[in-house]
């Protein structure tokens, strides 16, 4: 879309700065909500009297809802206009943030998180579109740079903000802080951005495809979240969900491949470069997101870290990520993109390997140092895989390709959250059973028998969880190195014209 073309003259001076800030802040808030609750899962689960693994539903419900809504963004913008969609989505995001904050049960919180995710889904692509419209053509790079910076910084700020808020106020404020930010962005956008509305046109929507997508994605996620409670496939309920997910997915593929106006244009998968790039990104992102979820839970439940210190330990990942992002952006197009991606994913695998030797009595920097150096590999992975995927599709398929890429990445994160926490919990039980058989309690401890048994039981449980954490991280290490090799199945990208 041409910058400032076919519409009102672009904003200037302070008005441009304020409008751009409001749009960027909107994107920041939505991306922040993906990670701000990660370090607060123990607080939320304790407050609502549920297990920490059940508390992770607060993360997956938001991610899945957002993933479902992303493919609809293009149709919504064409039908109602980008500004209207943005304003309505932002208003809904603020309202459901308030309802999340006042929730008194896990079921209510999950329901409102789903609605919050549905509203948050269109905001990220709409802010990108509107920044390009309000900025003059010669400042398009600054507009995209502003948008990209909020996308990179928000996941880093999330754990830090979440930890500080949970420790000093309560987890409810994780959602309440969205309200004044949403109101500010809404008022500024209404005053300054409203006149940059995009043209609208009547276009049909594939309701059958949408329904099938919601059906199989919802069934799959419920199966993953409830599986550990229902003893997986020994439960008729879980078996039924699995059948619904598989049949729904097959029906969805058949329908979308034969529908004249599909909700998701699956023809983009005919491009081998796009397919390999997106699959590699999704696989590696699933392993990457496992660390985002498990490390804060491990630090707080096993090493007695506060949410604040867990967030501070996680936050180091942003230091080198911000430094290397502009460097990688310059290398794309000059160096084989596959090499950039392979290096980035392999580097994440190397960092994951460092975590497989963690012990219970390790210090803060043993945790923080891998986080810090991990940041160097993230831009190579994220920027490279996105660039390769988008360069592999035709210009008229860019919107469809971007929607599918975001959908698969978000679903990979939700899938990894459920599977990793299930594996973590299972391995902890297995390890505890094995350790109990190896422990020979001392005869004389100077403690009452009941107290000595309790202390020994706690020690065994702590070591069992530490071993389980290392085992999950070892699996992630293998996944990273497999993904680093997988990207070479993509065809060599052509050099961009200077």
C-alpha cells in the first residue's frame, strides 16, 4: 500500500509522533499480554486453587483464540475498514482485560482470555497497516522500525512486568494495566487516525471453513490441556476429542482446497520455500516457547524464586536480541537466508544444551547467562524465517502467507505449552519414583521422625523436578538441531535487487 497515497495527507510533527506512538503502544500491549502472565502462573493457580499446569490454560487459551482470529483479519479489513476493525478490536481488548482482572474462577478467566485473544488478534496486523498509512512515503522505514521494535521488546518486558506486578500488587493487575493504555490509544486513534480509513468492499466469508477451523483447533487444544487430568487415551472424552480434531482437520483441508473463497488460502503451501520456512519456524518456536513457559515455573516452584526475580532472570534475553536485530536485517538478501536461519536455530540449540546441566543449587547467573546469549540467535531465527517465507510467495499471496505463518507459529506455542508441561509433570513423577528407591535415609538426623521424613520427601521432589526440567530441555535441544538442518530442504532464495 502506498504511504500517504489515495487518502488524506499524512500527519506531521507532533500529531504524527502521537499517532504513531498510540499505534505502536497498541501493538506493544497486545504482544505483551502473550508473555506477561508466564511468570505469574504460580500466583494465578494458587489464588484460584488449581494446579500450576492447569494455570497454563491462561496462556494457551489466549494464544489459540488469537491464532484463530488472525486469518480473519484480511477479510475484516476489506469488509469494515482497517480503522474500524482496529478501534473495535482495541475497545474489546480493553473490556475483556477488565473482565479478566475481576475473574474469581479459572473457568471465567479462561473464557475472558479467549475473548481477549479474539480481540487482540486483529490489532497487531492492523497497527502495521495503519502506521504505513499515517506516515509519509519517505518515512515508511521508520514506521516499520517502530512497529518491529515494539514486537521485539514486548515479549522481553512481559516477564519482568509480570513478576513485579504479581509480587507487589496481585495478578489481577496484569490485566487491569491494559485498561488505561487501551483507553489512551483508543482516544488518540479516534482523533488522529480515523480519517485514514481504508476502502471497503463486500466479500463473502467462508463460514463453513471458519467453523471447521474452530472445531478442530478447539478440540485439539482441549485434548492437550485436559489429557493429563483424564489419563489421556484411557478416557473416552479424550478419545472423542482426538477423533473430532483429526476428522475436523481433514474436513477443513478438503473444504479449503475446494472452496472458491477459502478463509485460508492453502495454495501458498505449493511454494516449497514457504512450506519449509514456516514448518521450520513453527517447530523451532515450539521448542523456544517451552523455555518461556517452563523456566519461570521451575524457578518459582522449585528454586524458591519470586516472580520478580524470575522475570529479571528471563529478561536478559532482550539485550543481544535488540543489538543483533538491525544487523540481521542488513544481512538478509546479501547472505543465503537459509544459512542465517540455520545458524540462529543451531545457536538456540547450543544455548538449550547449556541448560541440560542445571542443578538445584545453581546461582542466578547460571540461569541468566544462557538467557542473555540466547538473544543473539533470536533475530537470525525470527527475521530470517519470516523473510524466507514471505519471499517465497507471490505478491498477491502475501496477506494469506502472513496469516498462515502467524497462525502456525501461535498454534505451535500453544501446543508446546500443553505438551511440555505434561511431559514435565510426568517425568517428575517417574524420577521421584526412581529416586525413592535409591534413597537410604540416615539413622540419626537429630530431627523428629515425621519432620525428617518431610524434609527428605521435599529433597527428593526437588531433585526429581530438576531432573525432569533437564530432560525436557534435552528434548528441546534435539528439536532445535533437527530444525537447523531442516531449513536446508528449502530452495536457495534468489538475491534481492538493490
